[in-house]
């Protein structure tokens, strides 16, 4: 909650006043909770008087914003996220007459390019996570690496959403972001690895789920309650990743990248992967960039070998 005393220290007509109004607006409060948390982090820093907060709305310009962004030059991800938050605030301010309409103050700002995003876990690292992490975190790792879903969607998965199609187990997912506007519910199939470990999990009965609503969720914390996305991230960052040296530098979002890369290396094209995990094709292609060139080449040759083998079989049949 915002400190009421802090509001009194913000002078009217400053950029800090615009930020504060934006954070209390319907536009902001209708954003996804995870988006709100991310925006607050960077806008709270921008609000500081020694940074952007004390600048008059008629004086703030692109150089001021760029100088603020340059503070994150060694962290391209944070740099990009801070610009995104500022752009959202500025758009809101211009449309409501809080900022001059002539030139957006974020126009022309640059951020450092990312080196490819979150590093995908290898199959060996996923195995280490399943073996060395707590049972609760191991289940989360299995679910995310086996479905390719966002963490915010993994923690919401429920037993009642499991659906088997043509002998393949899968789960119905209403994604928080990709298909939010269309409200499309996806059937996401389990990978063979996930299906194998899934069969070992004890499934609560319908009566048990009614008696304890927490048991409706597949991924639970040690206290028997469902995870929230911030909780699972915090648990990973402060405890679980230290359980094995090879897991130290990894992020949980890298499990999603791993799921995408597994499908691509198995021979699925980007469009098929996009439908399988509920992702846009450009995002699939972004994850594909970090696959090593030899693996891409081997995949292509394997595809040609398989095509040649099919042709040979057809000729013999004739």
C-alpha cells in the first residue's frame, strides 16, 4: 500500500505526480497482478525526486528518460521492463492531459538488446531438479517443463482440468496472457516424460477436494496450499536453486524455453509448437535462437533422412 505521507511530498505538476495518479487509475488496477508488480518496481524508482520524479511535466524529455534507463545498462531485461512501464504511464498521461501531447517523452529511447532471454534448462538439469529439489518444487518443474506453460498458469492447474485424448493425457488451460482477449481454452498435451512421472502422483478423490479446496490444485506448497507465482519464484531464488551447483544460474522461466526447444528438436515446426504450448510463432522462434547450430543442422538432416526412408518404402510397395 502507498504511504499517505509520501503523497504529500509529491509536488503537483511533476512527473512523480503523474506516476502516482497512474498507479491509482483504473487503467493500472485492471492490469494482471504480475504486470502491476513489475510496473510498480520501476515506476517507484522513477518517482524518486533525484531521478525523474521532481522534473516538471513541461520540461521532462527523452534525454531525462534515457539517463534513467541507462542505470540498467548492465541488465538488459530490467532496462526493457522499465521502458515498458514508463511507456504505459506516459501513454496514460498524454491521453488524459497530464503530460504535453506534442512528443512522448519515451520517444527515441533505446535499451540494450537481450542476449536471448532466459536460458533453457537441459534434459540433464531438469533431471537434477526432479531429483534434488523438494517434492513440491520437483512437481512444479515437471509440470512446467512438460507443458511449456507460464508459471502463472502452472500454479493454477487443477485435477479437474485433466483431459485424456486418444490415449494422451493433457490439461485444459485458459492462459493469462496469450489468449486472454479471445478467452480460448487450450488442451495442452503432456510430454511422455511428464506423463510418466504424473502417473506416480497420488490424486485426491473428489470428496477430498470438496473437503479441502486446496487439494483441487496439482502443485502445492509444503503447507498444503497452492503456490502463487511470486511464491514459487521466491522459493526458487532463495532456496531451491542452491540444492545443486548446475541449477544455481537457472531461472524457472527457462523451463518453458526447454519445453519449446524439446519440441523443435523432436521435429515439430514453429507453428505446431505454437499450438501445442499456446504461444505465438514469433515467440517460439525467439526461443529457438539459442539452440546450438549443430543441433539445428542435425534436426534438418534427420528430417531429410526420414523423408528419404518414406520414399524408399513407397517405391518398394509399388
